C-alpha cells in the first residue's frame, strides 16, 4: 500500500525536481493524502500546531511526547515520516534519531529534526546521527511541505531503482 502511495505521488509530480521546491498550493496537497507522520515533541502546543498543519493536507498524524515514546510509536506504527524535536525528557531527539536510523525496521523512515535552536552544530549533529533534514521552529508550512515532497520523491526514485534491478 505504501509503495502505491509513493508511486502515485511520483506519477502526479513533474519530472523536474525544481517543481517540488516551489511553494505548494492547496491542489498539491492531494499527493500527501493517506501518508502518516509521527510528530515527536514534548510541547503539547507544538504537537497541536503541527497536527493542524498536517491534517489540513490530509496527512494522518501520530504523536509522542518524548523520544522513548517516539521510538515505540515508530516501531509499532511505521509512519512514512518522523518530525523530531531535540530537547525532550527521557530520551532526547538526537538519541531517538540515532536509534531509529540504525535499526532495520525503522532505518527507512526519513526523520526531519525540528528545533528551536539556531545552532549550526545541532543541524550537523542531527544529520550525522541519521536525520534526513533539519528545520527551525517556528516551522514554515511551505518549507515543511517542500521538504516532505522532496523526501517522498527520493523514496520513489529509490523504489524505482530497486525494481529496475
């Protein structure tokens, strides 16, 4: 089912990747319908805000309030994407990202770190631990959908290459 969603996404997009970097319009949100995103953040306000943005685009959301819950939810629900805060109790976002990106059952799930910090070292560290991208809070909706679209396109390309072999 997930492969069908990614193939549908690819077929709906222009071959030109530059088209994905443009600000999405409401019609473009059709490509996100049926996807699932796990949001991991200890702030209920942030969880609510992210859910509202994603749900408006037809994306199903799952939430976790710390890294430990995030790991458990990712392993149990297998979302299409994970949005991960850094500073959280129990297991922080860096630790959770490292764990998820190194285990076979979750390594394929793209993680975008979302942080209130403007430290370039946080971005570098997150990417080194396995995150696929990094965003600053407050999240810009257009930037978020652009990043999700680009990551979806990468997965479609990987699936096509895998099936072509």
